[in-house]
C-alpha cells in the first residue's frame, strides 16, 4: 500500500525538504497569525485596548487531501482526477497534470499537440477571465463598491450595460466553453490530455468553428476593456480606491514568461521580480522546489507560500520577506510585454496609467485580467489560423520508464504546480500540488488585515466597509480549495467586533441579499 | 436506489463465531454438501449456504453485500474446471474471483476471508475440510466488523 | 394434533402471508435441532402468518397440513424447512399446487443434510436453522408465480456401448417399440462378455447366451447399429438431445459385405502378422479381418495401418478380386459424421481391466508365463488362439498354476475398491484349469467374496475339487530359485496369514486376476453427456439407492460396469432398469423444464453485447434492428452466468432474481 | 418575496463544477431565473444556518445539494436543509456517489494530514505544526471545522428525494430536472433523473463493438494510439460505459477517451464497481489462474478505476485500515 511504500526515497523530495528545513531554522520565527479565510468569508476582528484592530482572522476550512488519495492511482489518470480540485478552473489542473506527465514519461509531444493544448488553454483563460470580470469581480466597479449588494451581480451588470450586452456576455462564454468541449471532450473536467500529446485530432470543421469565433472573442475582449476604462478609469473615486494604500502591498511577484520574457499561460520559465521591479530570478519550472516553500499555521488548512531563498519572515511585505504574489497583476509585473499586438498596447497603457512597473495595487488585478483576456483572445485567433492545427499526428507514445515529473502552467489565478513521483508501473507514489491561490494566500492575508485596520475604527463599523474588505481578497479572485467562488454581494460576511477580552462589542452580518444586520 | 440498511450488531457479542456466507452451485458443491449430510460427516456450523444453479451466477455484488452486511467470510463452491454443468460457467466465476480478490485486498479485506473451492458432487470430504479450514482461518483473523465500522461513521458526525 | 401451531405476527404489510413448516424427519432433524424453538422463532419473522413443526412434512398428513393452512389462513407463500430441495422440492411444489398456489411460491430450507446431520452442537444447529428460515421467509416474499415449460419428447433413444448391458438395454427398448441407435466403438458388439468362455457360477457358455442377443440386435428393424463409431458431441436437453456420431471408415461397404470372409483368405498376407486385439495379442490377424467368428455385424474390417494398399498403393488387391462383383471393398472410404436426435440416452460404456504391468512385482510382461485373467479366458475359449488348449507359451501344459486375486483392487497403491467379480471369475478359472489340465491350482486371496445366488456354493464345490486356497496378498512373483525344486519355475512368495508363515510356492503359470477400472476416456464421456463421476471415476448415479440408473442430467441413464464393477446378472438387470426409465420418460411424451431461464427487458438493455460471448448455448443473440440483446428461452439452460455479468443489471433470471438473492444473503446475516 | 417556487443550491465537499453547470445553463439561466426564485447560491454556513432555521420547515421547494459530506459543518447543513426543503436533490457525482474526493476513503484522516502538512517536499514544517480544530491564539479562540475520517454520500446522511448524476451534471440533465420539478408531475422517490440504461445505448461507437469479445490484455491510454471510431473496450481500454448510466451523450468517448463512470450505475445495480468488474472479468481470456492473473495485471488500479466516483456509495464504503494487508 502507498502509505507503507517508502522503500526507495526519491532524491529530489528528500533534498527539497532538507534544504527547506535548514533554511527555516536559520531565520527568526515570528508566528503572528492575522487573517482567516473560509470558503464563505468569516472575519473575526479583535480590538486592542485602544480600540484599534489588533487582529483579524480569515481562514480556509476545506481539505480534501488530493495529494494523499492520488497515491496508487495510475499517473495518466491525474489530469482527470486533479481537475476535480476545481470545477471553475479544471482546465488549468488538467493542463498542469498533462504537462507533468510529459515530464514524467520524458516524452516530447508533437508540435501540433502543443498548439492544440494552448488553443484550448487560451480559450479557457478567456472564458474564465470574462467569467470573473462579469460574474465576480467586475460588478464591484461596474456598479460601484457601495451599490446595494442585491444588484452587485451578473444580473446587475446586465442591468447596467443593457440586456443585449448581458446576453452577449453569456453567449460569448457559452461559445467559448462549447469550443473547449469540441476538443477536450468536456468543458468542465476535460479528458484530452495524455502524456506525449492529446487524445483527439482537430478536424477541419472544428478549426473552422474556432476561426469563426476568434474575431468575436477579440471584439468582446476589446469591448470589455473599453467598458472597464469607461466605468472605472473615468471615475476618479475608483482610481483613487485602486491607488489607495489600503490596497497596496510591496511584495515579490511570480509568473510564467516565454523566451522573449512575454506573458505566457501554457509554457515557459518562471520569472520572479523584486518589489523594486527588478528580475530577482528566472528558473525552469522543474526547479520550483529550490525557490518556493510553503509555511504551515495551526489555525488554517491553507498553506502559505514564500520564496525559499528569501525565507519566511511572517506576514510582512518588502524585499526581505519571502512573500510573493501571482495572478494577472503579477504576470504583467514580471513580464516585459505581451506576445500579441493589441494586448501589448493594452499592456503599455496599463503601466503608463498606473505609474510604471511594478504596480503594487491589488485592485489593479481587475485591469490586468482584462489585458490578459485580450491576449488570450488574440492567441486563440493566431492558433486557430495555424494550418498545421489539423495534423492528425497528435500523439507520441511514451517509451521511458516513469519516475518523476513536474508540470507548471499559469492558471487564471496564478502559477499552478503539479509534481508527481511514480513507481516503474507509473502508479503515483507521491504528489505535490501548489494551487494558484496558495501562492497568494500570505499576501491576501495581509490585504484583509490592512483593509480591516484601515477601515475599521472601534465598534462603530460603517456598512460600506464590509464590501471594501471583501474587495481586498476578491481582487485575487481567490479559489481556496478551488471552490470559493461566490457571487459578489451574496458573499455573506460576518464581522464580530470584540474587545481585548474577546467580549463581543458588536456584530454585523450581511445576508445573501446584501442587507446588513446589526446584532 | 435500494435502501441499504445496516444490521444492528449481534447481541450479546460474546466469544467470536465467524459468520460465513457460502454460494454453492446446484450441481456440484451443493450436492457435495448433501452427500456430507447423508454420510453424516461433521463440520463447523458457521456456514450459511445460498443455493444458485451455477457458480457463474455469483454476482460480485453478492459477495460485497455479504461482507457489508456482516459476514466475516465468503465461500464460493463450484464444479471443477471442465466439469461445469453449464460447460463454462465456473471459468467466468474463476476470472471474477481473481479480480474481486484484488479489489478486496485493496479494500483491506484479508485473502482468507474470500475463498473459491471446486468441489464435485462426490467430494463431501473435500467440502468438510474446506469449511472447517476456512472457519478456523477466519476465526484466527477475528471479526471483519464492517457493519460496526459503518456505524462508527454515523457516530463520528452526529454531534 | 401431533404438531404445534404458532400463529405468526401476520402479514408484513405488503400483503405477503407466509406459512412456515419445520419438519422433524423423525429424529433426523428433531434429534439435533430444537424444532419447536425454530418454529416459534419463525412465527415471529415479519410476514409469517402461521408456523408449524411436524414429524414428517413429506408424509400425506404433512402435506395435507400445508394445504389446509393455505386455504384456512389464505397463505400466498410457503417455506418448508426439511431435507434437501433436490429430494422433496417437487413433492412440496405439487402439494401447494394442489392447494391452488403457484408451485414456485415455495422456498425450501435444507436443515437436514446441511444442518442436523452435519452438526453436533444443538444450539449452533438450531441457530443455523433459524438463520436459514429467516432468509427463506425474506426471499420467498419476492417469489413470483412461474410456469414450467412443456416440451415434446423425441421418442428415439441412444445407447452408447455394445457390451452386454448396452445390448440388453437396446433390445428391451426396441422390443417396446422405440427406435434405438446403438453406438459401439469397436468393429463388433459383444464387449468383454464375448471374450469369456464360461460364466460363473452356472458355467454356461458365454457365447451361447450372448450371440443370439447380438444377432437379434444386428437384425432388429428398430435398432440402428453403428459399430466402429464414437459419439463426438451432445447438445440439447432432456427429451431433445442432438448427438453427433463419428463413423470410422472400415473400408468395407457394410451393406454389400456378406461376411463370407473370402477376402481374408485371399489377402496377400498368407499369415496374420498383427497382434489380434480380440485375443489380446495371443494370436495374429491379417490387415483385413473379422474380430471373431460370431462378430456382429458380420462385416470385415480393413486396418489401414498394416494394409499394403494403404502403405504403398501397390498391393495386388487380391481381396478385391475375391470380393468380385459384390465390390464391398472401398479403399477410398472416409470417416463420416452422423447427426441424430434422441429423447433419452443410456450410457453402457463398460470398464477396462487393470493393467497388470503397473504392479511390477508380479512380473507381468517380464516373465512369459505370467498371464492376466482375461488372457486366460481367451486361452480357455474354444474359439481362442489355442482352440481351448491351456498351454504355456512354449506349448507345454502347466503342472502348477497360481491365481493371484485382487491385482489392482483393494490396493492403496492402485485402486482401493473391490472389483467385485474377481473372486468369482478366479474360482471359475481355477475350476476350468483344473478340469482341463489337472494341474495343481493355488488361489491367493485377501478375502473370498462370494455374495450372490449360487456363488458360495460354487466356492464350496471348488474346495471339494481340491483347489488350494492361500489367504494372503502375494508379495512377489520371481524366477529366482532358492532350491533345485524351484528351478525353471515361477516362485510365488506370500505370507499365509492363516498359517502365519511365509510360503514360497513354485508354479509354471501365474494368473493375475486383474480388477476393473473406469474406461480411460470416462471423464471425456461424462463431460460430453454432462454427468458426474465418483472420485474413482465411475459414472455417478442420481441417488445410490433410490435412483441407481438415473444421473443428475435428466434423460441420461447409466447401465452396467460404467457405473461401477458389476457382474453379468447385475449389468443386465441395470440395463433393463435404465431401459425402463428411458421408456417412462419417453412415454410421458412431454418434459417439463424448470422455468429458471434468463430474460432481458428490452428497454433496459443498452446493447453493450457483454453477454453475447458468455452463453455456451448461443441462447443470447444481438437483434441488429433493435440494437439490443435477446435471449432464446428454449435454448437457455438457466445457469445465470450472463445475469451476473450484465453490467447494467438488465438481464434477470426467474427464481434467482438479484433482489431475491440479496434478501437471502441479508436474511442469513440479519442478527436473530 | 415572490410566490415563485424557491430553489436553493448548496455545496458541501465539492469542486464547484456543479455550480458551473448552473452557469452553463447559459441563456436558459435567464428563463430559470424567471421561473423560480433562487434563494441561495451558494450560501455561508453560520449565517445561513441562523437564517434557514428561521424559515418554516419544507418551505424551500427544492434544494440542489452538491458535494459529499466530509465535515461536521456539512453534515449539520445537510440535516438542516433536509428539514427546510420539500425536496432534496443530490446534485452531481459527489453527493450522489461520493465522487472523486471519495477516493480519500482509501486512507484515513491522519495519513492525509501527514501527507499534506509533513511530507510535501515544498512544505517547511520542522516543528510538525498541524491545523487544529480548536486553537487558542493569545486569548483568541479560533476554530476549524472537524474533518472526518470518511467521506459519505448525501443519502448516507439524510433522506434524499432525487439524484442528478454526473461530474458535473450535463446542463441538459439539470435543465430537464428543473423542468420535471416545475411540471409538478414528480417521478417516484429515489429516482435518478436521467435515462435508466447504460451509456453504450447513446455511444456513437456502439456499432463497432464486436459481438464476441475476449480480452487478452487491457491497455492504458498512453500505450496505444486510440482509434477515433472503434469501441474503446474493443481497443482494450477499460471503458466504464457498459456499467454507467447514460445521459451525458458519451462526451468523454467523443473526446476519444474512455468513460470513467461519473453518472453511476443504472437503477437496477447497487454497486457499479462490482458490476463492471463482473462484466470485464467474464470477458477475460484464459482458464488457468496464471493466464487470468496475467491479463488482470494489466488493470493497475482496479479500485481507483471501478470506483473512481463511487467508493463512498459502494457496499464497502471505505478501506478497512486495521485489516492485514496481504502481500501483492
């Protein structure tokens, strides 16, 4: 049985753990838990004698133990099994797992297979980013942070931008998902990834369908960017909100870049930039263990990532704290540009508007996400146009004995790492998964704390505060246990305000309609 | 969906007596058991026989249900290879047995709790030996206790 | 009332009303199981309306009891806990049928063979009975009314084996007006008996009583005799078997050959060169031959192994000339396959005699003058190689002859069983040898077994005739002379267990009384006919006492030594019995088949075809237009293999539905 | 609050994919929104608890609950929702059968925590810190929900009226389910709201399945170039289709990969894994133990394959961990 099977330890695992622990012991430990997050938000805020926020807890309760129960499963089942980590970004897990299998079996997929994968993946990124903007993050801006929560959802957005546009949004997303299904089998939980390629060739008909929708996609992306500019950038309050210190952290950033150091979702090297915006390091994904480590707190099921060489210094920002951030903003920060023309323009406008690299404003993630949306749409068009796409040779049969493999992609919510070790039969012995949001968990913790400290003064809590605190983590599009997508406004919050003895001074509760109750 | 109610635990649960469910084919092993009777052989009283026309009728679901319902062991008895009253049924049984054994092993159920025996109508003594041997082996393993386990599952959350 | 009644807790809500009947079977069950307690327990099981225990449920009053309750309590299910269903299920089904209940609304519980007879611990046995009954009550609640299938019976009968048993069975059936196919592997019928000279204890000549029967068979209008033929394949079911018979080429057109044997005389071989099978190699035959003078059919055979024509194609074919315009010889004859349909089968495939060479210490095959009993039968036979002269291979008459009993019988190293006939035929041979040669005859026996009419008397007669009897198993036969008087003799070393010392007895001739064994291909044959063998390899009868010539396969009967060692009278008696059983079956005109067939509910089937290859009877077919599987009820034998394999649970089996079996499983396990 | 029927969606231990299905109703979602009042989607536990407790019993027309039951919070919510809903539907494979996270039943809580927090190579935890369900942090009492040893299906916790199968359910299936409920013409309790025949019926490759299949070797997908027309079983791949309920229109097979059984068995089968096992084993070539084992060796992970989604809902439910492991 897997749990008994430690007979031939795999070097990388041992070394990885050993080094990490050594590094850990060299530094001073400050366990200073400040935030908690749950699938459904719950924030406990503790005040000190002065009535200032002393502590805010924010945590994730879900633990499903994928790393454990995949032990003993055939490696080739991982793309389908791990996609069940998240039904919102299944394609990301599917793809990371598939790439890990290439690496595990030391097999190089045919070029066309890579293109098919990236085509599907880009389509998925476009779909997921648009889902976030219209269904989850966007409403904050489109309708305004202080609008009644009941309106702050996709239907509200539709109301604001018009039913036609609303239908367009829904239809666009549907079409994208239909395209994914055409190649990947299912949009939710795809089946097409195999070591050395993909299960199914792209037929000329399918390619045609992609081509037909590609332009629509680009138009849709442009329209969305315009909408953002119109609604957000034109509104100084929003801009100030974005730039405000409450939503600003000077941390490291990590993201995947291609050979030209431009943003790439599917493949490339991991690049990390310092809070000053300089390249800190660029390394092949296989070396993630030397650069990334996870910290455990006794009060949360989620682990907190940091840069191993810099070390864990508690929940602090700045160059000497290993805390870093991923996701759209991070990707733009670490890259030198976008690989497609329109996206490149948007990229430049993004930084010129926000005062150059690096941008430390968490809320800028929303804008960065739309720049990526445009890039994804353009990429779909490029790949769909590729004459080689319908080449029937989409597989290379693996011949090597499987041992160990790492697969990394940029998920919508940031860098996603899958790392497997198998026996010679290709059955998983150990698996290590670093889910995108985990990279952000430390910074997210700080954001919530900062928001709480910045906005809450004493037992008297203004209602608008609730959503602003919520915005602090929604900007990351958090996907804890990859299952925490909740509609803005119907993201119920509970805030207890207590004195230093833990005695509740006040409790505010916002229900699913966004009505706030004081208890 | 069929309602799968779990049996209550034995009352009182004194000394452990293995409970073994046996599936015997009508033409060989069931007859061997009859012959054991007519020959007044003596063997352990722990086995409860379910008669089927052919061991090929044994649906792996039956075996799993027996375990889930509190059997400590399951015994399948059929005709010797080549002797099936229905020509080939027992080969299907043999194949299912091998695969099911692998599944049971993965599910933490010891090999000795699940057994396939070829016993012809004339081999009453072989039956006697098989039953006694199995009862002893299962007795040594102790109760399977899947049923109480399932209840424990109920327990742990009903706060 | 001799029985006690427990009124149950009544219908279990869904209208099921069960009556439970616990049989004492005298003390067979009641002696070990507390039947009263069981009956009381049963009354408490949901659905049980009444439960009783009674001395003999299978007796008329017992059955009447059930029928009365069915009416009085308006029962719609019945559970009988008594003996094995294979014994009395039909009885009780008939009983409830007569009471107006569908016979399949019954479930039997085997608390005798499977419980009271095999357990000593009364408490445990009683608990087991309760478990089994609880399960039966739960199961029977789900039983559905079923109808047996009636299928007309083909009136023809197949008899396999042309020995005395087969011959007698064939004649009996043919006389009764049935058409019989008699299939014999050898070129002639007659079997072992034809090789004998006299028969014990009456000493009437075997030929005189056998050959008339043989010729009748040969000429009977209702008997199709196929010698030199073998059954290859059997399919179908009781009343409707289809049998494939291979007819080996004898290179003689049987209809044209008159058995004049001129071809034999004319054969280019002046003398026979091949060991004669019928005389066990004691004489030689030509490539064209008649097994023995009275062979039936009187048709010669050509042995392609030794015939020049087959070897070189350059023979002068003097035989063909001799045959003349009859042109009965056909070197181009090919093996043919015949298909016949029969309603019943009588297996009379006989035995083979033990290979004496297996007991090396008796020197058979090493010393020329060690013979088997069967060889001596031929020596004694007037039609045998020596014309009835009992002489050694060098032509001398033996002065002293030793007959060793139980060679290959009652021997842990070879066969454990008693071959039953050896004592008597050894006595017969002793008598004949003494009579014809005046030699000293010694019998070496373990026990003399002479049960049977006139047998013991024959033994006495031999004692008077001065035949010597030594009680003891012979240790070895050797030619090692320990003293001059033993020179050139065979020395039999034996412990005389009566005199309690070891004897060395010098003789000129040793006769090994070989035992009887199942035919070499008995396993193959029984598989073909789908019957069982005892562990020794003899065909297994359905019941040792009550159904001695029936098998577990309906319509297949056994007669003669294929069922176990037998002498001629027993074989003939059994053959008659088997014939009678077959007739009884055929004259009933219809067979009723158990309705345990599998069926597919069309709208449930997804047409995955998983079941198609699983059926050995090709009962499952794939209906292309509907793209679903379908089961031919007539071909289905009801094993349920496809039911267990159907991945979508769309195949069901009458009387063995999944739900019924789940109920039974959960029933035996539900804690009392 | 309008008089429209109230519908609730709630998730327990799941991935959110079932939520996506609701979104995937796409344009149709507007019709649904028009026809019913979606009262929760999804909702917070503490909050919802108080709020729902306030509602009259059975006042929610139908609750679609996805996700298996893994924590005490989920257990309590399931019971509460049962009380408050006229109809409770197990929505998706996890609540229907246990789902892929149900494979955790092959291990126990401790070994899972150990692997995640101690053994992960990227985790730095020399002091072996573990998340605690009750933790005092200078004076502040913080708690985590209890994480159970065993994953359970919804109907192992509360009474379930209907099942909507799939991982995730096809939008078409969900749409049909909603229609059925709104039509008021309700199917018998316990029904799975999907066709009651196996997937082969709607598989585009049905006709290419040979009538006489004898399997001498099972193939793993990476071992062969999979033909896009031929029955996958005929190509030696383990396809769960024959033992799996239809309704998805064989999307995975259309993706040129075998069915993995997410819709569970037909209504006539109680243990999907046991059935596919019986079916495949019966078709294995060989009559000798050795031959048979040789073929079976080519199924490297029978439990994970046959019970990919159905372990908690199977007869055995979970691995027995005190059982002595027989050597492989």
